[in-house]
């Protein structure tokens, strides 16, 4: 098959979009009538004409037509453009899968980002299969699903999306005319379903809803994609001359796993408690055990090998003999009898762990598995027997994937992190010490007023105490009881589901060493840590790893110093060595640091902190694992995960990495097996390359980059932060501008997550959570969090320079160009900025600014934003020596087409915000949602779908 030209690939995409758009139009005309259909078409043509030709009259016509719509007409128009963007997303994802498959079919070299490419790349660098296998034994790569409120699509809608994608995939094969007609009928029926499915949730999501939504991705993606990735990697690492009949008999170590915050992340979310944690653990165990039961049933159907026609190992015969299956039809089929026994034991395990029967088929009483390793050992007995008797490839059909799945998912499915803010821990301990009558030097302790030194001394003494601090006879405050309850639930969950079920306690807003010691004391008081005594067994649970989360710019700057003090404590060093395998995790926050200091300063401070942490951990002979709290948008650490990992400072990956997958990113990356597999492969391949590429040259290169460019970034970061904070935190009335010119208040009213939009009920920027902050700027097409301050920083450096910098402007410009070309950190930063600038639209943003009633404030703030945007764009072009997306023309074309359908939604949102805010609250009953308010929520949905990584 000849390699398809880009034009041919884009024609496939255009054909899919045209088909879906035509189908949607027919459904609208049928369901809503010709008048609404014609109105939508007029708006569509005006929007497309303006995007293609840029004529002001088309924009004015679009705005005039939108103002003439009543609320009911506006709702139909919003739904039409929103669903078209949904369908376009489906078509684009299908086209991406198609292009990757065609690349594999037509190119001789594996695609960059694939695991096969990573293995070949490393082999060229002298890193062979044996070294890669050894690396995997200690590696830890974890994608952690969170429930942050940027996914605006309902699960009901996403389920229809998946089915439409499945039907579209049939178009890639040759169809008869009858099959084409049937396919079109199926697509039309699905689009009809989509059109008549409510776009918005009526009720706010609960934590239990979020648990259910996350579990849906395991069934659609992770249960299939992860074992398949392991299986392919095992084959690519196969030793030459190894018999193909023994392929995959031994699973790879479980280096790639899943994590979750859902049910355990209570920072700023009052709806998370002991009950939600218990439910999350229970539901996860139920989901994975149901999967195993179905897999073992299918395995029993598959393994029809007769003992009279093939040899079986003694261990395998013993496993079959344990079965109580008495069917004469399976008397000579030991593998099937063994599978029946495994099914019975799994059914008993499910009953024991979930307190309900999960088996769908009759079974007999059998001993439950105590741990997942016992189940895996039985499966391995079957695999070894097959591999040892010329049937190894039979295992590739089903068995080897199941063995690998058990090694990854266990009986817990995914590790749930606990997370809480340090100030909550402080309040709890203040109450506990006071109630216990704790004294220091004969005086009662008021923990909240102690100095940091006194706090550390008190906490370290308490860790060595064997007597309890918490009394069952004292009634504590609701907050303290809640915190103690969830930690006790964690201890019980680890006992029931295994220690991998919960492994980390993340401390948000870590600002001091005492913030980390506090959670150690609380773990000891709730059964997570067995206190020191002569009665504690060697196997006693020593609790969760304490993980600091450094979020703001000052916290990131203090982070390395805090970690040095933490690792200096003998009791901590002993815990890390004995309990956590010599590994200490540190979490870095992208969203809050961006909101605090702006885009450039956030990225540079994170990078600098990582380098310092590497040195601290090297000095203390402890392995560092970084946990990156990245979101979907560039302002929250988004962008290409592959490029971001490769751009990390040397020594910061080292086989250990965890990162969050948040909001709409989960649906975008893991909607189905094919898409999910590719993103997991990108994550794994990047980690392999970053960890195993010979470090000495890379380290030297990085040291050279820091020596040449570090001072430049320090100067630019200081300027960028000053520019950003002057606008956001020092401009009088800026908060009023933000709340009036963006749909932040309406976003807070959307039922898109269980977490409140703000930490405190106020209209202060400081109290607003970073996620809705970024989400709001994306809605009005400014994406301020991904570029503001960068233009002034680069211009200031070019015009003024600084100590130790080149004398002439031309030399400084050459220096910036060299940084953009040769330094992965700066290249990735500019690449992410480019994506944001390409999605920013100042003309639309200006329409939002007119929602601000104070003309003087409006003109001042927007004028400053407009000026910085123009400067950033100019500086980007000057440094990179090209226009936006010149090196990615398909994306530029795609965005241009997409904007024609997002623009009307922005215009509608502005008009509806104006109408809604002009209404008198007295005209509506308390809590009642007006038609304009409901329509605004729909535009938020549509714009987010169109921009995709908007949160």
C-alpha cells in the first residue's frame, strides 16, 4: 500500500465530518422543523464566511442574527453547534487513529513516541533489552485519575460518542451498498439519540457519581489497553533465539499502574469523607473482580486442550484435581477444570471483599484468595504448563494478558491517594493536644501558637510515644472527627484490600517541615502506623508515604530546603528505607503556581525546584519520585506529556514518575482502547527514554544550558512575574473585571463536579481555585494563564539585557533563538505558548470585556491585556522566526475550521450573559434556573468541547 499523502488523510477527516454534519442537520430538521434548521444554517454560513474571508460585515451579520434570537431559538442553536463540535472531535480522534495505523503499515521506522521507537532508540545508545528489563523491575509509572471539574460532558453523552466512533470505524473497510445503508441508519439513530439526550446534568455530581464515571474508563479502555501494552513490550524485548512457543510465559514487572484521587481527595471538597473512601475502595474491588470473573470464564471456554493430546505439568494436574467439577465431558480437559476452580475461588473472594455475590454463573464453595498474588500464581501454573509443553502461543490468546492484568490491578484496581490541606492537619492537632492536656516544660500546649522549632520538637516526641493521643471518651469537633474517621477507614481499607490500595498521604500547601510531621502523628493515632513498642511485629503496617505538595511560587522555592530537613531526620530516613524502598515522593503543583506567579515564572520555578531536589536527594542517597499535578490546559501544565517528560531536568525521572490526568483530559485520552493505548504508550516511552538514555552527556548538556541560559531565565522570570502580578493582584478593580467579563459565576453553577469552585465564599482572586480560574479565561478565548507576561519578559531582556548578558541586542536575540532551538525546557515552553496563542481570539475577548459596566476599568484592564498579547505574539515570531503553527499546518487548518463553530457559541454566551445579568433576581424563585442561565451552561459545554483542553 503506498504511503497516503497528507491531503488524502485530511480528505478522510473531511468526509467523516461532512457525513456527521449532514446527519446532524437532517436530524435537526426532522426533530425541530425547517425554520430552526434554516436559522442554524444562516448562522453557520456567516461564521464560516468570516473565518475564511475575515470580512467585518460577516462578523456584524453574525452578531446581529444572534441578538435577534429568543431564548428558545438560542437554545436550539447552541445545541446544534455544540453537538457538531462533539461529532468533529469524534472524527478527529478517528483520523488520528487512522493515521497512526497507516504510519505503521507504510513506514519502515517506528513512530516517535511509540514503545518500539523508544526501545530501538535506546539500543542505538547501547542500552539493551536486559538493562531495560532490569529497569522495569524498579520502575514506577502511574497515571492518576482525578475528579477536577473541567469535564462538562455527561456520561450518557460520552457513551453515545463511543458508539458513534465504533460505527465510523466501519467506514475504513470496504462495504457493500446494503452495509453502507445500514451504517448510515445506525449513525442517524445514534445522532438522533444524541440530539434528544439532555446536554446538561440536572443535579450536581456527587463523589459516588465521580467514582462510577472513572470506573467506566476501565471497562472501555484500561482493562484492555494496559495488558496489551505489556504484551507488546514483552515481545519487543524478546531475546533472539527464544522459542516463540514460550512467548510471554513470565509477565513483566508491574511498572505501569493506575492511581486515583476520587473518594480520597478532600482538600477543599467537603463532600469527601470516610464513607466516600470506603465506597471508592469497594467499587474498585468490585469492578476488577467482575472483570477477572469474566476473563476466567472466557479462559475456560478457550482452553479446550485434551490431556490425551497434549502433556500437562504435575502442578497443573494438581490444580485441576482441586476442582469439584464433576462433568464427564471435561474429564480429559484439565485446563478447563482448573479454570472452574479458579472461578469458584474468585467468586468466594468477591463475596469476602465486597459482601455481595458477583459471579454470574453457578459455582461451588471454595476458599477465597487471601491476596491477588495467590490468584496470579494459579494462572501462572496454567501458563507454565502451556509454555513447557509446546503451547506457549495459546497463552497469547487470553491467559498472558490476564496474568499481567492481575499483576497491575491486583484486587484493588488502582491506588487511591489521600489528600488534605496542611492547615486542616494543624487545626486537628491543635484540638487533640489541647484536649489531651499536653504540656511542654510544665505549661499547656497551644499548638497553633508554637514556633516552628517547638512544633517540630513536640511532633517528634509524639511520634516516639506509645500512649494514644486520641481518647474514645472525648467528643471532638466535627472536622477532627471527620479527619480521624477517614484515616481509620484508610487503615481498614489497607487491611482488607492490600497495602497497594492506599499508599500516599499528600499534604497540600506544604510550607514547613512540621506540615509533614503532622500527618505522621495522625497516622499513628488512627492505626495506619503501629507506634514503636516491643509488641509490634516486624510485619506491622508502617503506614502511608507522606508526600509534600509544593504549589505556590514561595512553596516551590522553599521545597528543596524542606525536603533536606525532612530527609535529615533519622526516624524519617529509617521509614523511607524500610517502608518505602528508599523512595520519597514529592508532588509539584502546576495550577496554583501559575495562578500565583504567571506562566513563565511557574514553569521556571518548577524546573529550578526539580534541579535542586535532585541534588538534595543525591546528597541524602534517597531516590526521588516526582508527582506532577498537571492539568489539561497549558496554564495547568498541559500540552504534550511526551515532550514534557523529555524536557525534565536530568535525574528527575529516573524510572519514577506519577502524573495526574484531570477533567476533560481523561475523556480525551482514554475514551477507548486504541486512543488510550497510544497515550499510555507515549507516557511509558518518554519515561524509558528520559531514564535510560546515558545520563552523563545529557547532564553535561543541561549544566551547559543552565550556565549559558539560567541567568537569562532568572531575569525574564522576574519581569514576567512582576508584569503578571501587577495586572492580577495589584490593579484596582481587577477582580471586578474578571467576575464581570468571564462566566466564572455561571461555571460555579454548573453541575460538573463535586468540588466547590472556590475555597472560601468570596470574590477574591486569592480564594478562587486555580481550575475554574483557568477554565473561565478559556471560555472568553483569552487563555491568559498560558502567555501573559512572557512578551514583556522577552522584550525587556532584548532591550535592556542584564548582568553577565551579551552587550548588543542582536546578540541577545541570537541567544533567545538558540535557547528556543537547543534547550528542551525553553523549546517546550514556547511550543505550549504557541498552542495557547493559536486558540486566543482578542476580538471575541473584547466582546466579553463589554460586559464590565465600568467603562474606565474595562478599557484599562482590557487595554493592558491587548497590549501584552500583541507583544507576546510579536516576540514569539521574532524569536522563533515563523508564524504561529507554521510547522503544524494540519493543526492550523483544523483550528481554523473549528473556530467557525466555536465563534457563534462565544457570541451567544456574551449575549446570554448580558440578558441573564440584566434580569431582576426577584423575577425568579430562589434556586430556580432561568432559561437564559440554562442556555449559558450549554454554551460553556460547547466551547469547552470545541477547545478540548480548556480546563
